[in-house]
C-alpha cells in the first residue's frame, strides 16, 4: 500500500504539473475524489447490506466512484476559479450536506442502511453542488477557508456535547445526532456570513490546512470497520512550505 500511495502521489503531481493546476484547483479535485471514495463505500453497502466493507466489491465501488469524483472535481475547476480556501468551504459544504439528512433520519428513528446511506450520498452531492454555485462569485483565502471548515466541525462537536449533556437519558443518541447537525449548520452559516463579504480581499494565507476525510467519515459509520488492520484516516493536517 505504501508503494501505491507513493505512485498515486507521483501521478497526481505530474497531472497537476502538466495541466498547470494551481494549489486551490488541485485541492478541490482532491476533495472531490475523497468524496467519491466515501460515496463509493456507502454505495457498496446499499448494493449489499451484508457485504463486508473490506471486500472486492467494496474496493471496486470505492475506486470506481472515486475516479468519477476526480473527473467531477476537474469539471468544477474548469467552471470556476478555485483557491485553497474555496476547496475548504466546498469540503465543509459537502460534509454538512451529508450530515443533515442522515441526522434527521436517525432522529426520526430510521436505522435501515439503505435509506440512511442514500440520504447521505444525495446530501453530499447537493452540498457540493450548492457550494460550487456559492463559490463562483467568491474567492476565500486559505485562512478564511480554514475558519469556515473548523467552525463547521467545532459547531458540530459543541452541538453534540450540548445534546449529550442536556438531552434525555432515553434515546439520547437521537438528540445528539440532531444537535450535532444543527451545531455544524450554525457554525458553517455564521462563519460564512462573517467572512463571505470579504472573500477575495487580500488576507494573509495560512500555511496550515485541516480537513476531515469524507471516506473516513463514511467508513466510520459502516459495518466491518472493526476488521480493518489499517483504518481509513479520518483527519488530515497538512502544512505548505
């Protein structure tokens, strides 16, 4: 797997160099590919609820839809200019789009894999599409994008904590799911409202970038994760030099 990872990194570098991709465009394409991987893993469970996550069919779904995600990401970057901050906002929008319908269904008592995963897939695609339309007229700096992304994640964590602390003991997990999604939506909305008017202004760019992998997010909720020898990364922290 190390050799494959190195090969993938080298291939990605060559593709970015040949196509003269900027850092923001490359980040957006990479995010779309990650969402594709997460959607593929979820789709494999929809196709066969009894199938293990680590299987030939799961790998085929993940790789196939991930490739489609990269293609979709390239199409998005041709339609609009992307900065690194834009890629972070797009990431946050996609994760929020997936979390909202899943949390709503869970709160309503739905536990069947197919409708929950289907709602998550539809929500993620809708979040990315709406995020792309929103970003057409805006250029978020790296710092602004980090603020939006981290505000979304921290809002979800605060919401989950409040739901756990003040929710009912019986069926408390349903309340936690709902308050976590509400907190994430509130954090995203407040931060976007606070910085969107200044998006495109000359802010100092941040060298640090924090992101949650959609593939890790999806895999964490799927059966079979306990069989993984090398779990799918959930959090990514990178720095530019």
